[in-house]
């Protein structure tokens, strides 16, 4: 085994890539650094840095997409607002697993949730003069903050670590009361920490969103994946928690990437509250000749961005959402992530690591797609440096807006017992060089 990698080798690769601080790298830069270290060391790295699906794609989607291509949809522009079958089945899916009534007309497909969030941030920052700042509950998905920066919107953010339950109300109100917050962004379950907002916390968010007229952009990339309760039965409680129960100022983003392992086709939906979809904004009318938020989203922002979403991928997502609403248990296979998280957490803990975001108030955070680790208060730069030298790639928490030292672990690539054994062996090397 050619591990640990010599520090000089790592330093040389970072200089060549013009990276001054390895803990500030983006996910894609981190992948490139790990790839260069693999070549230099001759060792295959354990990739815990990138959250790609670790399961096979849903066959229902594959068959529906193949059938659509055979019908010739590849030569036909889809309606920018979405094909009827997708909109209708998405509405049924939302009712089945969230227990909310969202009409089909208020649901729009996007090129992954990335495009959905990007265009929504742009629209929200332009809807009302003086309200052009996006507020983030962190830790979070770093590209979401990059989207606001690219859009020229203001950015505010805070780490939720010390602001759970009623403390969250005071913290949010300290930002929203200024009057410049256009939208609030968070993921639930959370990427990277896997914490889950409680119903009380969602109610706090909803009440303040209504009070200060803030649009809540709720990222549900990992919906129904808080396995501490069984959310696999359509039209039966418990349902996916959501802010939509507590305000009309919501937009939910749901992706096919993780729940159906359909990341490669870049397909998702955004679901507007009916009130928000039909709400008229005079400033949007001045800018684009359309006042309604939903019309502008479809006919201005999405039209300019991509003129719609892949026709065949819409057919795939329509079939998967419809099957799930009719009883197809899409949650069953996702429990594999829970098993991988449980096993790999035990390995990290055995080698002296701790779980950074470890609680939802008094409840232990569940096992799922991500979790966070720290090592004896070690700062992010040294932690990632040592992990890389031991053949383990990850991302640091400071890149997610967290104030806590640590790293995010994605379990998607830990597919085999052999990889779990390698993780154990390499963390033993980590212990040796860290102490």
C-alpha cells in the first residue's frame, strides 16, 4: 500500500492546480485533486466527497423513457411548463407523500433542482424593489449560494447548529425584520448534516415567511429519506415534513436524482403554492410584461434558460411519480443508504472521530445519505489534508457555510464490504499520522 501519500506530493499537486487552501475547494475541484493523487500514488481512493446515486436507476423510468424515445418525442419540443402527464402525476405524488394539494398547473419541471433553485433565486430577487437578498439556513448545498452570487443578489446566512427550535425564530427574525429578504433557502433532510427540521421549526419558518413576505424555497432532494419513521406508504401518515403546512409563501423542489436514482437525466419539479403561483408582482410586469409569478417563471426565466426540460426525461419522471402514487415502494431500496451510513459511522467513531451535527434537539440524527465527522477539534484544512493523504476524499464543512470544523461524508460510493474494510484500514493510518 502506497499510503499515506507524502505531504510534498500533495503540496505539489495543489500548487499545480493553483489551490491555496485545500479545505476551500469545490466538490468538483476535490474530485480532481483526488484523481491526481490516485495517479501519483497508484492507489484507488475512497470517494466520499460527491453525492452521486449509489443505486441502480428506477426501471420504471427507464422503460417509460425508452418508450417515449421510440414514439419520437426526441424531435418534439416539450411544453416549457411541462407535459400534462408529469404535472398530473406530480400533483398526485405530492398528495400521496406530503398530504398537500398542489394543482397540476402549479407544478413545473426543471433541469434538475439546480436549475429550479437557480431560476427561482433570480426571480425572487427581482420581484419587489428593495427585497433582493437571499437568506440561507446553513450548513447547506454550496452551489445554492453561488447561484445567488451569480444572479447579483444579496446573500445572508447562518449556521443552525446553535439555533434550533425557539432560538431559530429569534435568529430568522433578526434577518427578516430588515425588510430586504426576498427568499429563504434550506434542504430538509439537510445536505450535508442530515439534520431534519422539526414540525415546530417548520411552523416558525412558515409564520415568519408570512409575516415578512418571504418566499421559502424548500429543497426536498432527499424526501422520505429520514428513516427514523416509515414514510413509504402513500396517503398514510407519517408524511414528509414541509413548511407548506404553515404558509402560502412556499415553493417545493423535488428531484428525481436521489429518490429514483435518476441523476443522469437532470430532471426535477418545482411545486408552487397556488396563491404564490397566481400572485401578481407589478415590478415583474414592468420588467417582462408578465405580472404573475408562475407565468414569469415558465415564460421568462425557464424560457431564457433552456426553453424547457428534456421531453423523454419528463416522461420518465411522470411514470415514476405516478407509480409511486399508486403504491410503488420507492423508499424500500433507499434504505441501503441507511445501512451504509450506520456501518461507516461505526468505523469513523472507532477511530476517534465524532459526529458533528449529531442531534435534532433531543433525538439522534438518523442514518441516511450524508453525515458529518470531526476529529478532536482539528481544523478543516488539516483534517482534509490528512484524509487525502490516507486515500480518502471528502469535502469540508466550511464550504457548506458551517461554522463547525469537520467534513461531510457521502455514503453513496460505499457499495461493497471491501470498501468498508478499506475505510477501516485507512482510518487506522489516519490515526497514526494525526497523533
